[in-house]
C-alpha cells in the first residue's frame, strides 16, 4: 500500500497510534504482521484488518492459529465475516480475494428519501460511493449515482433514476484480466457479481490498482526464486528459508552444465581456445532466452497471448533467435579466428566456423526455450513467473554447451 492510500479518508480519520501500527503492518509480510497484531484484543484486530486491502487482510488472518482466527471471525460484523469466508474460497490473485461487503443495496421500489436515510446511517461507518439496486434474488439491476439522487425528487423511486445493466466484474477474474476490463472504465467502485449477475461484493478501484502494482513488483523476484511475500523488513532467517531452496535448485542446474563440459574434456584439452569462448556463448544464449522470457511474460500479463497466438510467439522467437544468433555469430566467429591466429592455432578458420554455428543454433534454441518455459508452467497450473529465469537459464546453458562442444568434437 502506498503513501497516497495511507492518506486516504478512511486512514486519515483514525487515531495516530492506530495509524502508526497500520503503516507498520503494510510494510511487513503477512506472517510478521500477524505477530504484531497477536497481543491486541480481537476487536482491535478486526478494526485493523478492515482498514487493509481485503486480500492482504485474508493473508494476515490465515497466519493466526486456528482458535484465534475463529475468535477474530466471530468478533467481526456478520457482513465482514461472511465476506472474508467467501473471499477465501477464490484463487490467489483473483478479484474474489479483493471483495468488500456490498453496502447501500436497495430494491427498485425504494424511494429517494428512504435510500438517503439509509445511506446517512451507513456513511457513519463506511465510505458510500454508489447505491446498488437488486431484485429479490440479489441480481444487480442498476447503479445509482449520488448526483442523480441529489437532483431527483424525494418521492421518486430508485428504478427511475438508476443506470440499468451496469458493468461488473466477476470473482473468478484474474487481476490482469480485470485491469484490462477496467482500462476504459475508471470508476471508484466496481460491483462484483457471479455469472448470473447476482451481487456478491464491491471492489474499490484503488484496491484493484494497488493489488496489481504489488503483483507486478513481485514478478521480477519470482523469476529468480524470491517469494512474493518477502519484503525489506522480512527477518533474515525467513528470507533464508524463502531463497535457499531455489539456490540449491540453481546449483543442481549448474552441475548439469558442468557434467556437459566434463563430457567433452578431451576436446577442450586438445583445443584450449574453446575454453576461452565458453563464457561468451553462455552469456549470449542466456541473454537471448531471458529476452524471450520477458516478452512472453509481458504478453501473458497484458492478455496478448490469447488462444492460437502461442504458435506465433514460438515462430517469432525462433526467427529472432536465429537472426540475432547469426549476426552476433559473425562477430564471435571473427573474434575467435583472430584469437586463434594470435595463438598460432592451425585450426583458426574451423574454430571461427564452430563459434558462428554454435552461437546461431544456441540463440535459436534459447529463444524458443524462453517462450516455452512460461507457457509450459501455465499449462501445468503453475505460476509462469515462478523461478522461470532459473529454468530458462538451465536450458540455455546446457543447450549451448552441448551445441558448441558437440560441433567442436565433430568438426575439429
């Protein structure tokens, strides 16, 4: 949560001590935030959780032990309790996790005077932006704007001034899908309904953009094995637990590359110049793969990778990898030829050819790997960003070493 949100109306009105604690809560990961709230009574914990983004509140609530969690839920208002219980049935990073209880909900026959009186009472404990009109089955019929209520006659019914068939989000929508849907609809509050149009909750635009910003900020870390919950204030021991497993995986992947090099030890001993250019090839291939990975992840986030476009992406990255590899391969081949000539190697020309072919083939392979890894992770139900950089780097390292040393053993 950013400073602008902390300065919002709901936060500005709370006591300074509560405000200080609230600021500390948003700066810590959920587990640490739960520890900070542990000494306080249940009523105070509920108050603090209600100030937070609903998704963040759920994460903190789930870090309490079961008995304390039940006490906190029992202390919350029936509306808040029901909404928290409902929200946790939806997947992480979905709109359902961000819903707040629907307030200012009326029937079509309600008069302006009756609605105004109810809104006055509700406004004492919550910020009311719109009125929502539903039928007996809670199906959303329309939205009432406060300006229209002010200008209407007190005896008019809400169905006369409501905006019918309003736009709404669904709880199963992912954050990126919701962001695309609201891109041209900058409303302060969005109703959230199920597929039949039944009103389930409300989502503040501010919280949607905050959640997406947090999600995007976590993505670079997830690509290299850093958990999304880790913050600057996370204790070093927990950070160690978050990061160390992926470093072990990375080490294992590095050992695979070492096995490949060891398999061609005789070739390297025979032509020492090959060892000089190993880091060059690895760096070139890895960079090509990560470029493709970044484009693929961006396409997933923005919704560009709709059904049928996966093949287009793979063909494009294969073509780009081949062309970039050929162009950089010419430079690399010339550099190898010059180096081999300087050390008076009789195989200078053949070594230059090997470097050219190895860079071209490796970059082609790396481009395809960079696009395929996140697509494969998504297909198997995993987060495409999670440690994808480690996986791509492993493929590119092992692949380029096999190509380079294999060509050298074959041609020299």
